[in-house]
C-alpha cells in the first residue's frame, strides 16, 4: 500500500519537483504545473497521464486505475486507488505523469 510518506518520497525524487497544497489535497508540481495529487481522505492519487498511458493502465487494472469521470479524465487525469496498486506499478505511472508535465530537455 502506498502511504503519504512513500508518495512524497517518490514524487519529490524527480528533478525540480515541489509539494504544495491544492484545495483539500496535497499536490506535487514541476514548473508550477501539477503532475500528481494525494487525496488523504479518499486514499487515492490523481496522475496526469497521456491518452495512451491512461488507456494502458486503465485496461490492465480497471479497479485500480480509472479516468476522472468528467472532462478532466478525457485530458488524462487518472485516479489511482493507493490501497490496491502495486508499488512498482505506481512508481511507473508516477514517473510517466511527471514526464508528461516536466519541461522537455533540449
């Protein structure tokens, strides 16, 4: 199970990642853009995946990964059930989320 300490450690391990509040959630950002949030009350994460990555994670683990059920979900924002996800799968998804938001290196 992924808890806030593990989530924070992973998210802040990425270059230039910072933690900031986002309404009632904790957000992780790079270059002022959110790549992940942690919802402690519902014990889930929300990640910014691209369309292909979102479809792959959701198809392989639909009880763990699923799009937010609105226009945000169509933009790649994906809910991850932290009590069900395997740590290595979460790490992969979090890395992809970061890469989707981080500035591209030249």
